[in-house]
């Protein structure tokens, strides 16, 4: 910001005259950038800000002359000038969009991140005598008194997003924004006849994110009020395919150096390079399975009541999920959700009677060979289930015991990668598999959450591994289907 933030005194220069400018919208934005803005730093510093053709394509999609969308999302790798483009759009919306009392908000994971766009916009204004003469600079905002328009940076916090009436809201790095915050962002906008919420981001590290949901929605292309623009390399491309680099990075060989990407290719992990430099959805670097691997094995089917199955139960009391997962007893098991209860927020408790009802319903519906249960927190229920359905069928398995679970986890991994297991396509279980990270032990890998207390649950994945392992046991030893091998 300026060396001495605050009002510079009464503004006496006349308002800018837009009567000779192109029509309001993308053409005016391109014209405005060239006429009033200069590149603040880097390649082309202090030269007029000329939007590249690919940037013009984005601006044309988001700011058509007629009928603007309500929401927009741009997904692209790092280093392609997202902050600079966002700043251009913010300054245009502050000065030249013919909106009285325009309110331009920049939202990011925290105020520091949101301040990047605000500072870039402030610097562009400072370097433009015509704009600077009509703008007051404050530590937390920019204000144009002649139209009572302002620009502010806000953290991605539900409380901070209440009470605003934005004409343009820029969400910087959507991949770190939660679904609750996105709902707060979109509910804040829409009070004006025209307002745009524009998110610009690299891909998130998980499919269990609001960004992934919006990407899927945008790819459908069915909603004219939601515009999606994506720059990414082709799926499965070789990491050294520089033609793929160019497809993902429109700024390559312009203000993004090819040599920089070559250097990073040699020094950062594959998952990080694909996500940050190729714009691809690859999941977490420490993910147990490749992202989407479990979902790719979806093949829903209807089971007969004579179908032999095993059930696996992984329970919780409040914060975590509780899962009852089934698997058919055959060489290539079919895994399905018989019950899954996920936390509904603070104070939520697992509906124990509903869980018990689901267990009994599964025994009535199928030929249940075995119910394997992690006993933590559910001892009394498990004893009751065993009394009703038979002690030889209801057994206890400690899913934290590496000697048992590590080999089971390795066998499930091999089955998924070789396509020797299918599932019912339940999106909740698919998310749990995508959440699971590998924790190495001297007996093999176990799966765990990404961190203690994480909201990314894995309980149905744990139960699925147990169900798959017990189904394999009973497939190989049909004569001992009522027993449990130690």
C-alpha cells in the first residue's frame, strides 16, 4: 500500500468519463487495462497492461456485454498470473463498471493471502495518475469517493462474510475454502441485479472439497449462470511432455519460464508437479490409493437373499463415522454399504438403535457368514448381536492391530490396483478411500487420517478392508465359514 495510508484530502478532479469507452463488459475491461493500467512488476514491468488472448477469453466468458453469469471458476496451474488478472478485474470493477457504490471483495484463506490481490490492485492504482487522483488508500481498503465504491480483503471466515453486498467477489485459491464458507460467499452476493462471484485456483488436494464439486458441475456446462474455465494437461500425460506443459500453462514462454518448470520437474514430487504445474487432480501426495481409484471400480448390483456375505463394523460415538460394510464371499468380492452414519456437526451422537436395526436387517436380508466388529466403544451392542445371531458369527477384530490389518490392507491395495474388487458406487465410501493416507509399519501399510482430529473420515474404508479380508478367508475356507482364524 502507500507509504501514508488514508485520505489524501478532498478529491477535486472530475470523475472519469466513460462515454467514449467500449460497451460495459469484456471489451471495456481490455481497453481499460491498456489505457489506465501498467504491469506493476516482473516481465513487462511499467508497460501498459495488455491482456493476452487467453486472458481475454477468460474475461469474455466472465464479463459478457449482455447477461453476466452469477458465478465463475477458473482452474489453472500456479505461475500463470492469477493474482494479476484478479487485480485487473478488481480495479476495473472499482472504477469503470458503471456501478454506483460498487463493492469489490477479495476472499482468501486468511487476510494475508487475500491481501495479495488488494496490494496488487493498490499498486496498479498508484502507478496510474488518473486513477490514483480519484482513490483513497487505507490499510484495509481502497475507496473511490466519487462513486462511493470500495475494495476490501476478507478472510475465508463465515463471520467475516456477513452483511456485505458485493458487485464483484473474487475468491482467491478456492482449493482451501470450505463448503460452509463457499455457501456464505454465494449467499452474500446476488442482492444486486448483477453481481459476480469469481473463484480462481489451482486444484485441491482432495475430491472431498467444494472446488472439486464445482469443477464437476462446471464441466457439465448445463448452467449458463455458472461459467467454468480450465487449463490443465491431459490426464495420464508424461511428466516430461513439454507440449502437455504448454496446454496447462498458457503463460509458458511468456512470463512463465520453461527453464523454471524443467528445474522443478527434477526437484519436486510427481503429485506436486502434476497438481501445481500441470493443473491436474491427483489427490494427496501421501494418499494410500490414487485419487478416484475406488470410485472407478463402481459396478452397482442387486444381491439375492441367498448371497453369502460377510459384514464388517467400525464404530464411533460422536465425531467420527460409524460404518457397516458388506462384502460378497467370492473370488472377486463386491463391497457395499449396509449402513454409514456420518457426523452432523457439534453435539451429534451416533444413533445406536439405528445401527443395531441395520445389523439385524442385514442378517435378515442376506446369508451372513460373519460379522467382524471393532469392539472399541460398542462392547455391549456387540455382545447383544452375538447373542441374537450366534457367537461363532459375530466376532471381534481390533482394526488398530498391525499384525492383522497391515496384510489385509496390502491385499486390498493389490485388489484395487488390479481390478479384482467392485463396489456399489456409494460416494461417501469413495470419499473415505480418497481421504486415507498410508502409514508405514514393519508389517506393511496401514491407513489413517491425514491428521489427528481431521474432518476427513476414513471409517468406511477401514471397514471395507476388513470385510474384503474376511470375505477372502471364507472364500478359501468354506468348510469353516462360522469360525475365525487367528
